[in-house]
C-alpha cells in the first residue's frame, strides 16, 4: 500500500491537467453514481463538531429502525471535526477519543446495515472548523478514504485562498478515481465560482449553489468574515431560479441539506421545505436527530409519494412557472409525462392558488387527474387548471396526469 500511495502522490502533478477527462472516462469508478439525487443523513446541521463513533452508529441504526432506509435514504455522512492532525508521513489522523476504533470500523458498521458511508474534507489547507484540509494531500487522502470504504465525500472550500475552484475539484475527483473506489463527490463551494457551469465536467455529482442553510423560513445573513452567507429556506429557493438546465442524472444542483426537524421552523414550514427540495431534484440529506423524531417529522421525511417525485428517473429539476407576489407555482416534468406541482404560499394568510395547464406544457382543454401527495388521495379530473386553498407558509403538492 505504501508503494502505491507514493506512486499516486507522485502522479498527482501529471494527472491534474487532465483530471476532468479522467472523471468522464467510461471506465471511471465514478461513472453511474448518483443517477438520482443522493438521499441520506449528515451530522452538521444538528451536531456540528459534536460527532463521535457511538453517535454515528446510533444514527445509522435509526436510519434503519425509523423506516428511512426503506424510504430511500442510503448515506450516513460524518461532516467536519472527525480529524485532528496529520502524522509524520502526512496521513490524516482520526480523533482517537471520539473515534477510538477508527474510521474503517465505523464504515464497516454502516455497511453492515446495508447503508453507505460518507466523510468530509476541504479543498483548502484547513477545514471550516480549522482541522487539517486536503490541499496537497488529495491522492494520499483518496487512498485512505478508499481503504476505509468511503462511498461519499463532501469537499468544502474554506481556507482555499487563491486556489482555482474548478482545478481543485478536478484534482480531488482524479484522486478519488485513481484510488479505484466509486465515491460520490459533493462539491461544497457555496456557489461563488458558479460550479453549475463546470461541476459536471470535473466529475462532481452535486454542487452547492448557495451559502449555508439556516433553520429558518427566510432571509440572508453575511458570515462573520463577510465572504458569503447563511440563508433561510426561501432565500435559498430564490437562488435556484434559472439553474434547472444544469441538473440531471449524476450531476445535481445542491441547495444544501435539509433542516426538517431541527426546531427553527413550524411543521407546516418543514413540509414546504421538503416539498420544494423534492421538486427541485435536490439531494435529500436529512440533518436532524433521527433517534427521537416526533411522528410529524418522521411522516414528512418518509413521505414516499413526495420522495418519488425527487427520485424520478427522468432527472429533471423543477422550476418556478408562475409567481404573483407571495404566491408561486413550481412544476417538474416526470418520466411518465405527468407533472409534479407545488403551490406555495409565502404569505401570512391563506390564499387560493391556481395552476394553469398551459404553464405545465399541456393544452388548456386537456382533462387530467390530480392527486394530492400529502393527503394521499385522488382529487378528481380537472380541465384547464387546478386550484386549491393554501395556508400561510404552506404548500399543496400534487401530480397532474393526463
């Protein structure tokens, strides 16, 4: 293993210029990853740096016991703060107090449950929490991740100074592919260098389009260093307008992880959040404590009809097709020719919202069946349009089938 590591590290400079080509080769280990938006769980939104071996194993257990695995959630991802240093050879060192049995043991346990294992690093010299980053160690780290059985890598953008984003992410994808294990690459560059324009070319499977999400309905705040932002759910939603053409099977726009169940929004707002991320074909990465979910939160996260919209094999990202003040209609084409539709009311009072068939690409004389995905019931046949009363901060989510 040492010989391979040294050889691959030496090759890093040779491989970098053609990293994008490597990522796209037909025999690349990364081919056919994330053909639908990734679904899983990540530690950051609820626990931040308070991660440990026991907690991660308990959360993996909860993915299975709660029915989330059956609903489609696959990945159990450890975010920042699992790493503490590098040894004399430059190998990344796992926190021995918090992960006494090491990362491979954690990955093996997650795999034993039929789930997949994810970790976090950073393209810069340090992670966002000040732990050692991946800069200059990409190939060395990739071999380590492969040896641990890692299936998913979230790669952040802190402490990146003057680095070129596209080249940096092409380099880590080339390193992951050279290590020989299929690993989903989550580009966490916050949208500053418009990764939707190049993320697919460098072998990224998803790329953040915004700064970090915050567990609130709306609004944007600058980070303390002034570089970017933390965003409420609606602020992030608005940033997705116009990006839909860049998403598709294997390469997704990522409006950041779910906040459902973390306490900063109402259950109605969480249902809206989940519905909108589903219609956006966004990765569905839960971030709450799965061990003590209220039934209302469990039912949001495991709604299989809403999840089916997100996971539709056509891989279209939904788009906003109508807006009038606080009232909006979002629609997504599905593989069978039907449409998923979200009627969104941002306002403070209940309102009626209509969706016209022509906004969905259908002729207005068409008769179509409408099904409510939260009530789980057929609403009947409608010609030309469908209308519903939508509560404050709420949604009505339906499918329209000719």
